[in-house]
DNA sequence: GGCAAAGTTTCCGCTGAGTGGGAGGATCGG
DNA sequence: CCGATCCTCCCACTCAGCGGAAACTTTGCC
């Protein structure tokens, strides 16, 4: 994990975040050894610091494994991560869910990835890999394609230069993706067919801030099949996106 | 704010959390001076540490105010705060919302307070003060009364000893509250009428883990008026709570 | 404009908090 | 029983962090 933080010169604060940053969606619990390893800290240091963090609520111990502490959850909920957007969007997401019973996503672009801001998923839905706070590639998801179509040129170039394959259907040819992004502009929505996850298709539309039309986010649906009813889904998305955009204040 | 952390002996990690802990729902942005004050740190120290945290993503600067950083949001979402419960409950919360269009709450008891784990609120709803990750008194909310009715004796005693008044209708007499808690047991649900927030009423039921019947959480609805349709709301809540309880694994 | 007050940033020398190698335990499996 | 693996603790050295104080910026008032 990143440069060796055990070298003198690294602040304690950075070590705190190194420890916390050792956790991710695939590693929600870690043994001390794994924690030290992933944080790039000597065992003794990790042990002492981890103990301290447990006392502060930044970590929790469950048996001999560590997990991120409740205190961090508390604090994180205070972070203004698109707070207004999420607030405004919430009822529209419910409406979409009620109308479609598909998994509903609200996402923004974070660099060259999609960042999922909110998600509603029902009982009977295709398994979806997204997660609020999670990031996925821009070229493999519906919301990602929408955001990519409206991203600055340098982002597009970076993404096109490295189209990783996720499923057999993932689009890895820059030319094909470029063509699809043009269609996103022309038709106003993006779609994917099993490009991120087998058995999952998606459609997505941009959310434009009412005042200036800037694309601030994307709204998407994940369904098992798009061959029937796509038009209805897109229409529902567009209604919701327009409603959200209208309700957003000018920054 | 707590003991003076500027005295030597306090670890850097504790100062980091002191700074982050200076933020709360009412203070989501702070000037440097306010931050230092609320964290109990000397100005120079707060300034340096805050700068460091900005570099690490733990804080963000907006103009000359600080807010909690995205990194903390990211990390917090990895904290296993009733992860299974929230996951299992999500679709039931949607159902409840679809059926009632009321604000839906999922909450657990954290010491002598209610901790809101999830919340769905629609467009047209009474203004509600709850917030995911937020805490409220046990005796002024529907979910709180449910949780209090099933809390250990020492918690009950502590709460009864200090029934703070929030609105003119808040129950502040231990006797009356005791009587209501008995009714919660007898009738299987709790209610409030403008006891937390003027114009807001609520009903709530316990969520019992299927395996052992232990009350692990409470499920509640907030509506403008309970005089009509209360029975329907309670019935809907009970169906949902039973469904959630059945889906919970034995810990 | 001039001045005071409040808030923010920088400087710098002293010092004890933090560090981490290593020893010592605990636990497991063969 | 022994070795492997992981966790905990110790302690002497040292440099990262500390914070008082001074400089600087912004704001608001006369």
C-alpha cells in the first residue's frame, strides 16, 4: 500500500488514515498482521496505534479481527458528499423504484471512476456489485457511460487508454465505446448489456442542474433484461432526472 | 468539549478525532477558530493538524471553513453498523414507504438514545428531525419508546430520571411514561403525538430476531396525524417487522 | 481613508510522545 | 513435543509534533 509509512517523516495522522485505509469493500475485517501489512506499518506500530484507535472508536475489535469503528460511520455521515443532490433525489429514487422495481442508482464521476452516491435495491433483483460509496469503472456501467459522455476530454482519453475487461461483453475497443458515447449524446441515455456483471443490464440518463444544464450526476436502473420495456424505463428515468435537476439550487 | 487535549499526554490520534468530533449535525462547517475551540486545541495546533487532515482527505476546505472530508465518508460506509440488519430491512422499508408514503425509520438503541440506522422520507412529509446516524432521546420518539420498553432496567431508570422536554406534548412524568411502556408490551406498538416535533406523530413496532425473539431494532412511521388509519399503519409495520425478523440470521 | 478587532497563517526552539526492533506469550496443528 | 504463526509488551533513542508569539489578512466601523 503506497509508500512505506514506517519511514520517519510520516505524521501520525497519516498513519491513522493508513490504518483505516487498509479496509475496503473486500476487506471489511482484518487481523492485526493483515492490517499492519496493508497499512505498510511495522507490526508493533500497527498494534499500538490500532489499540489507540479502538479506544477512540475509530476501530472496533471483534475477537481478534479489526473492523472500522462506529465513530467513523457517525463522522462520515456528516461529510457533505453531494448532500443537496442526495436529499433532493431521494424521493425521485423511491418513485423510480416503485415504478420499475429495478435497482436504482444515483452516481457522480470521481476522476476516472463512477462513485455511487445512493442506491435502492429491492428484494428480487439481479445481483449488483455496486455499493453506496463504492467506485466502478466508467466504461462498464450505465451511469458510467453517461458520466463519461459528459466528461472533459482528458478524462475520456485516460479511460479509453485502458478499457479493462470485466465480463465477456465488456466493451474494450475504444472505437466502439466512442461510438456509444456519441449515441448517448444523440439519444439522451446510455445502456449496458452484461458488460459489468453477467445477467445484469442497465440504462441511465444524465441529471442536469436546472439553472445551467450542467451534468452533475447520472441516474440509472439495473434490470435482468432490456429487450422489452426499455423505452418505458428510459422515460421514467428522464422524468425523474428532470425533476431532480429542477429542484437543485444553483451552486 | 471534554478535557483539554492540549495538555501533553494526549496522543495525536486523539487530537485527530477531537478535530473531527468538533463537527455535528448542527455544525457541519466550522471556521478554524470554531474548530480549535470545539476540539479543545490551541489555534496553532488545530491549524497545522487541520491542514494535514485536508491533505489526507479527512477534512475539506471550502473557502475558509472546514467540513468533514470525503475520505471519512468512504471509510465510514465500510463500518459494519448493523450491516446485515440494514441490508435485510431495506426492501421492507421500501414496501412500507410505498404502502403508506410516511417517513420510515429503522433504529436501534445506543445507550440511552435512539440511533437511526436508516430512513426513507418522501416528498410530502412532515418535517422530521431524525437523520441516519443521528441520535434522539428514547422517550420522545416512537421507535425510542419501543426500544425503551425492551431495554434493561438500568437504562430505563437512567432515562426516567431525566425526561427532558422537547415540545409541550413531550411526556416528562415518569409515571405516565411507565404506563405507556406497559402498553407497548401489551399492544405491541408505541406511538407519539407531537412529543418530538410539532405536527408530527409516530407509530413504531419492535423488530424481533426470528431465532430467539430478541428485540434487535425498532421500525417506525412518522405521519402528520394518527387519528385515522392508525390500525392500518400498525398492521403494515408488523408485517414488515416480522419479515425482517424472519430474514435475520442467528448471530 | 484610517484604525481596531477578529480571524488566519507562519515561525521556531524545546521536549516528550511516538517509534519499532526484539523478546516473550499464546495458540494451533501435525 | 516442536515449529509456525500471530499477538502483546518493553524500553531507550530521537525527531515529529507542539504551541506561544508575532506577522499577516480580512472585515467592519467611524
